């Protein structure tokens, strides 16, 4: 069957792109696993931190804020965010890095050792901590966000096929792409590569290389609250997942200049959930109008900052 848009991957990147593209034309999402969100999206630490990452990433995070705090009607039946302040800590030998962080984000509140220990009594008392408090941070309900995007996409007519790992991609004579999967063959005018840790592999399948996209393993731990350092005796929960980075640690969002109709939406690193509203809006605006949405332009971001051309 022929579609206008074919999205490879049903993590947060593919699902959010489907929600934005489906109103513009027939949209298909192909997912290798039996369910959406099984890989990086299901393993995130679920936080929104607007001071995390390179300036372009911070801009995309800020441009995503209003979506999470005021999602579209019917997106979810409860709040997507739970505000929770972030305490950024530095040991004495990290004081220069903290000073640079505070200079980049002057609205953060610097904290001294006594205040830090009062807020977080489990820290070692012999260390002379310094730090910064960010009270705009929130926990995100990632499952509600993913399901909300999929709901929007389905409501606009998108199809989702699971168990459909893309194994081959070939340009169609006259434009567009033919895609082969275990679940059959499909055609589309535009392929959106939102394959997370496999985005480089999908690029190679299309004959375009991997742009240097590299999946890196990240382990997260969660400990139970405790009143003193000695009381932290066990890790309550520990998990790992792959965060995929472009060489400059900024996501790759843009049409490949070498191949008409091949669009990259990859390399979201450790920020793919918190930037998903702005980056999916960017994908749809670039595909449909060839320019960034106003929210990112207002932040001073250009097409070149995000596009794949910076690695070619
Ligand atoms: C430990 C950890 C903590 C993190 N914490 C945060 C955080 O606090 N905040 C934040 O914003 N981000 C965080 N992240 C990053 C975030 O999880 C990712 O940036 C985001 O989930 C990437 O989404 P994605 O859709 O690109 O990738 P994925 O969720 O991996 O989705 C890609 C999908 O593509 C499918 N696929 C791959 N190849 C094919 C193929 N050939 N055919 C069909 N389908 C294919 C895969 O099966 C997968 O479902 C964290 C990540 C990790 C690992």
C-alpha cells in the first residue's frame, strides 16, 4: 500500500512525528517490536530539565514546555508533569564547571553547602558541596505521553504495524521509497527515520550511511529516600538503555540533501522525551513547508543547526 509518510520506529520520536504528520497525509508507522516504546522511550529517567544539553537542545526543551503543561484536549486524562526541583551538585574540584553552568543559566539559584545538606541529608557531610537549584524541572509521565501521541496519530487516520522491522529500503523510480519488512512491503513519498539506536543502520540500508550516530549505554539508579548517608544501603531500582548521539550531541532533524524524501529524526540522546513536542513539530514543518516552526526560530535555532547537512 502507498502512503505519503512512512515512519520507521514507534518510540517517542516516531509516535510524535505520526501525530503531527497524520493530519497532513496518509501516514504509516512501522515498528520492529510487538509494541511501541519498548526501547529507549520505555527506559528513560522521565525528567524535563530545561538546562540539560547543548544550547539548541535547551531551546527545543523550552519550546516543548507549553505542550507538556497544557497538552491538547483529550491527549491524556491526567497531568503529564509533576514538578520536582532539580539539585545540581558539584564537589570542590568541579567548582569551575558549576560556575560555567550558572553563567550559561543565570536564572538558576546558587546554593551553599549548608543549604544543600538541609535539602539532601543523604550526601556525605565531609564534602564541601556547592550547587544550583532549578525549580522549573518536572517528572514526565512518559507512558501517557507516548500513548497520547499514538492516540492523536490514530485519530488522524495513521496506521501502526508492529512486528515490522524494516529490512530494506530502495528509492522508487519517480520519487519516494519502497520498504521491505517481515510484515510485507510498503511505499511512501517520504520516509522518516525515527529508529532510535538503529537510525544509523536504517540510514545505511537506504545507502546514506549513519551520519556518525552512536548508541551509548546509560545506566540509571533510583534509591529510596533516607535521612542520612549511612542509611542508603541498597539501590531500589536499576536499569539501562541506549541513548543515541550525533557527533555534536544535537539531534538530527531534516531532509537528507542527497536523497529526496528521506528525513532524519534521530540522535535525541538523553533529551528525546523532553524535546519531542518541538522536534516533532519541527519535522512536520520542515517536511510540509521547508522551514522551522516559529517557536524554534524565536529561540534563534536555524535549519542548519539541526539538519543532517552538518555531517556531510
Ligand atoms: C537511562 C536513560 C535515561 C533517560 N532519561 C531521559 C530523560 O530523563 N528525559 C528525556 O527527555 N530523555 C531521556 N532519555 C532519552 C530518551 O529516552 C530518548 O532520547 C528517546 O526515548 C528516544 O526516542 P526514539 O523514539 O528516538 O527511540 P526509541 O524509543 O528507541 O524508538 C525507536 C524505535 O525504532 C524501532 N526500530 C529500530 N529499527 C527499526 C527498523 N529497522 N524497523 C522498524 N522499527 C525499528 C525500535 O524497535 C524502537 O521501538 C533517557 C534514556 C536512557 C537510556
